[in-house]
C-alpha cells in the first residue's frame, strides 16, 4: 500500500529513458490518488518506453517533453515548472541522467530543469544494469549528487530486465513515496544510531503452543519509520508479526525473549538511543517439549511451570555506557501511576504509556509521555504520527543526555 504524504503538494516528476519507466506510472497513480498535483516531464528516450498520453491520463495534466515546444507561453518550462514544485523526483534516473545532473550539463528539458531546481527538495531513483551502476564514473556522479543535497533512493538489488541479477533495479513506487515523504521531515537524528525493539515474543511450550501476547508490532514499525525519516540509522529487533519488513531499516527477526536480548546486546555498541517498544513476555515455560503434548481422555491438564525472562530494558539502562533508553508500558488501568512506577523501576528517563486494550491491533493510539518532571498527553492519532511525535521528543533530549536518570 502506498502511504499518503501528510498534505497535498505539487510534485514534479522527471522520467528518463529506461524500462523502469513503467513503474513511474504507478508512482503517478499513487501520488494523484493521495491528492497531490503531479506534473510529468519526460526525456525523448523515456517516450520510447511509455507514451506521454499514459502519464497525461494518470496525472490529468499535459506532459512536458520538449524544451523547444514548451507548455508555457513564455517558453520557460525549465524555470516555471520547477519554481512551482514542492519537490522534484526523477524516476527512473538513468546513468545518462545522473551524469548530466552531477556535471552541470543541460541539453534537454529535464536536465535543464534539474539545473534550475535551486533549493527544491530532490530525489533521484537510479535504474540501470548492475555493471553500469558499479561503474566508477557512475559512482562518482552519485557521490557528487549526494554532496549537492540530492537524496538518492536506491537502487534495489534483484533480477533485471536484461536477465542479470544484481544491484541497479529502481526501487518500488511505494518506497519512492516513503523517500519523498521523508524529504519533508526534520533531520534531527542525522548521524545518530537508533535501536528499536518491537512486537511480541513467543515462548514455546511444545511444538505448537506457547506464551505470547496481543502486540501487533505496529507502534514499533511506526517508530522505526519515524526515526529513519529523521535521518537515523535504524536497527529494528522484532518478534513475530504479520507486518512486512520496514523500508530503510535493518530488521533482525527473533522469536523468544532470550533471542531478543541476545540480538539487542549484539546491536548495542555505538547506539545513541534504545527505544524498547516490544512487549516482551515476562515468563517462559521452564521446559519446552520437542513434540506436541497430547490431550488424553480423563487426563488432568499438565502443569505449566514458568521461569522469569530477563528484563532487557532495565539491564541495559543500568549499564554505565547506556544509551538514552525509552521504555513502553501497556497498562489496563491507572495508566499514569503505573507508567511512572514502571519508569522508575526500569531506571529510564522517558517512558511511553498507553492503555493496551484500546490499542492492540489498531492503526491509531493515544499515549502519555512520562519523565521525571511529569507527564505529557499525546491525543489519539495514527501510530505513525505518534511515532513522529515520540521520536521528535527523543531527538530533543539526546544532546543533553549522557546517561539515563531515574
């Protein structure tokens, strides 16, 4: 599913020559469906892969293809189009397109438009054969564009139109949407490393049964996306969920609490912030049976003996080199008092509390931020918007915090 950008914007989409141009059609469809105005500019080479009429039908606007046959009466399409844009996206961006943009060349409408972009936020989505992408000249051009402030989205790795397999595929339209949305988020976590735990844990009792909880992982996914949008390098340690892997984030899947602890400790060096959003099971069966326990007629139910799982967050918060630690509390009642008590018990500077029965499996939530100074309520909103609010709060606190204080 393509996620909507928060508000309606004017998007200028440049399409250069490459078979991945067909994916740009889906990108236009997604943008316009979300309520944005899309103006498409095509190179001559691009028109050999997808006709301008297709993009005109999808965008509802005439497509600009030739600087010598401008849409505007003043003949200044390369100026007027980019000045009216909130963002410029070039997808696909061929090797030729990257080279022109990196070296200040302008011999067609798209390349001159890129030169005239000024401070307009810009995303390039490269697409080419794996050997072309690995070429030293192409990599120099990519590096120069990044230094010039262009956001490079991809490429992805996989099977290519030529039949080869490797890096060079254009990323999917929904991922370009995410990259585009990230352009408009603050970069308060640029250069920071953030470690997030999410989802439930599953503690096996036998081959088919186990102890778990109702956590969907959606809040942890939202936090990971929000931290990535703000420029962080994000690692997500996640228990079993039905969610697809998050874009732009390093995902470490685990199952049990002990596996989660091991993964977190391994990923911890160099981390600036730990956001412990996972619902870790407090207990695990003392013995996990290899097969399935069978129910027999007139047999008494087996006795389930439990061992206590480690408290991952409290253990890390107590370390002398602890990162900034944030805890989560899903309560059933008396939210504020329980959240404050848990914050002090865990020894963390910030805890996010919510009423679990009102959020399990939902796409929205309401929560309260609890620290040593009191509590701040965040009203019900989408989990992504709440994730952005929480991440922004963490970003504000990071520079002045060297160790958590209970």
